[in-house]
C-alpha cells in the first residue's frame, strides 16, 4: 500500500479537522505516510496534531504527523492538499459582518455574497491563488480539495493559477436533500444509511433521477423524476401548502437556533419560482434582499437567526476543548463516517471506484446558460483520471438570471482582490443585490471602511 502525503492548509481548523481526519483514519486504502499541518494559530494546530497522534494509536495507523511553518516545504511531494483557511480569522470576520450593519446591511452568515462575502473574498482569493502557484512547483500532480469560503471566488482564484493541479471545491449543503424528499415524496432515508449512499445509490435504486445545478450556497433541484414521472408538480404543491417542514401555511414557527433549517425560505422561493433550492435558508436569504431586510426582521420571519461572531468564537472554544479531550483520552471518539465527500474523492483518486460528488468547478458547459469559466456547482463523476462534471442543462428563468448576476459579482470581486483595486471593489459592491440595504452614494465609504479595518490581511490594496 503506497504511503500518502497529505498537506492541510489551515490544519488548525477546529471546525473541520476532527471530522475530516476521522474520515482519513477510517480509510482502508491508506494507513501510512505523512499528514502535514500548516496554520498560524499554534495553539489550535498543536491540539490537532496531538489528536492525530492519538488517532494513530486508536486506529493502528502509522502516519507521521508534522506541524510545519514553511508552506512550500509542506507542499513538497504532496499527493493531496486540503484547504480550510481563513486569513484574519474571527477578528477579520467581525469586520466583514458588523461594519456593513452601520450602512443598513445586516447579513446572518456572511460566507458567500453581499458586502460581507465580498470583503472575505478580498482576503482569501490572493492566498488561494498563491497556494496553487506553489503547488504547481512543489506538487504539480496533487489534488487540491477546497472547503474554504467564499467558495466561488476562492475556487476561481485557485483555477486561475492552475496548469496541472486538479482542483475541486466542496460544500455539503446539498446533503439536506433527504430532509425534503422524505416529507414531500415519501423517499425517507432508511435508518443506518449513509448520506452519500442515500444520494448516489439508494435514490437511483428507487428509480429516482435528479439534476442539481447553480452556484455555491445557491443550488437548485432543476429536475426530479421518479420512475419517469415528473415530481416537480408534487414538490410545488407541497411548498404551496406548507410554510416550512412540518408546518401549515403561514405558521412561521419561531425558534432561536441560528443553524435551524426548516425550509421556510426554500418553500417561499419554490412558491414564486417553481423550483426548490437546496442550500440552507441562512445562506439563501443573502441572495435576495427581499428575504433579508428590516420589514421581515432581517429574515427572522422565515426562521433565520444571525450567527454572531461571539457565538462562533464560543463554538471554536468548545470544539478546541473536544479535540484536546480526545487527544488526552478523556473523551471517546465515535468512529463513524462524517458524510463529507472529500474522502470518497481521495479514495477514487487513489484508484478506487469512480464516485459521484457535488463539486464546484469552472463552467465548461455543464450549465448551458452560465458564463464559461464561472465557478458553478453541479454533480460530477470522480476517478483517478480526474473530475467530469455531469451536463445539467440550463438554469430555469429567474434562477438563471440571478446566478449569472452573481457570477459577474464573483468575477469583479476576484479581479478586485488580485489587482488590489478599490475601483473594482466598489463596482462589485454596487452590483451585489444585498447592497440595496445601503444608500448607493455611501458604498465607496463602506468599501474604504472595510479596507481600513482589514488592512493587515490586504497587502495588495496597501502597496505603499
């Protein structure tokens, strides 16, 4: 069995590393080699390294665990690179999320679009680009598996630098599909069935065929057939009759969990556009100012609560505590698969069977009415020879119109980030629909305030 070298950029991520590394250690296809962790947060990355050392003993593996400061050295000879980094971490994230509030723009999540998502992309895209430049020199045949947000712009930057590096952006929002197919169509996920088995094997075995397409955090079920019968009319009827999952029309249950995802936004969009979106409601509302404004309590009417920076900080402390407890043997580790698609892709890349996956990649015709080269999210087939997106046809009507608009915003944001251009940043802010909460004439002021606040992580904008 060939040893593998896996480099994790953002290897101190307490959000991702427990689940992703658990999946790595559950693989039968690999049991030795190196796992290299690169992260400026030494407290977190050392805790992760201790956890992985404990995993070696628990699973009978012999990976060498290395914490490395030199990114280029860490990339040398790597087979797989995982990207889960966030320049500026929670301090910069606070600026992204809270500064726009002063201008009338209140976002619940800030990982994708709107001024908050644009601001995050300015910090992240150049590092993503430089990472791939280094991979082209140090490990040109490696696979780059990206879970870093804002996914669309970051993956765009990675592909801009790529010649040989195989890049795939990964997001798990699609995994909420069984929560809707169960109540709406009776296609409940059987007990004990893994989410990936359900999506890619069990559903086809039941005669259910579907297409999913869009952009990250804004993907849509564009086709659904069960034994050849079109299921979209049934889905539309259900959404017309219910406010959310388990609720009658108009009940609008109020709960305070910011990660609650009962589908009120999905159903509202389906009622008006005729298609069901599949990302979490908290992401979806950031694409539509009419779903997130003062009249609807900034999406609270639809059960969406803001995820505050303080809540995220607290969550990271709790996750760090879990990791340390596992490393010390004070907390048991549940050895079941996380359901993330990254490891199935690694298995396929190592020569295992081809696997379906939901991926973010540049459009090469998989969505017929999206711009060529724009990063889109569709189903694909992955094997050792590469990734082949499945043809998804056209995005319907207004759904396609808004996706094309956001693809333009993504491209402006990418160019602004790479060129350090204040003018392109203002243009991107002016085009993004969520900026409608601000006064148009104040958008340059908002741009300047975000640039000043995040100056330590924006060297391209502050060259002198």
